[in-house]
């Protein structure tokens, strides 16, 4: 999920190239409206978005679907941002532009795929 449509498409296409299915959401609220336990295997989300940031989205998503792995992506790679991601229980934190190998490794780890 990313509020920037082109970035959202780029990450979703990368996920698909890595042989995973993806659904695109341009707002946190829209994703939460669609979220049900067991519907999604993993959430890949930007950190900074208007309205609701990725961390609040992560907290709310975890309340609806406990155990849902979350991978945050951000242009902001600083200790405060990484610390917030860890507090939300992120499976991973990746920097934009997202490296395909790093995304694949972290998706496999989040989904318990060797």
C-alpha cells in the first residue's frame, strides 16, 4: 500500500514478478475496510501517508487480523522510523527504492517460506 499510485503499482508489480499475488490499495482506510482475518497473507505498506500513517495502519490491521506480517517501506531511513516499525511488530523495514532480492527474502521469511 502506498498513497502514491505509481509507487503502489511499482511495488505491487515487483511482488507479482516475485511470484506472489497482490492487491493494490491507495489508502489505509480502504485496506482496513477490506481486511478480514485470513484474507491477506502479508501487508506491504509505506510509512508516511496522508490521513493515517503506516504505523497506525499496522496497529489497526493487527487488531483485525492478528499475526498478519507487515513489511514497511519508506524513503525515510532513520532510527526513529525503524524503532516505530519495530514497536508495531514489523516483519521487515525496507528502504525505497525497494530492492527485489531484499523484498523476496523478507516476503519468504514473513510467510515462512524457505
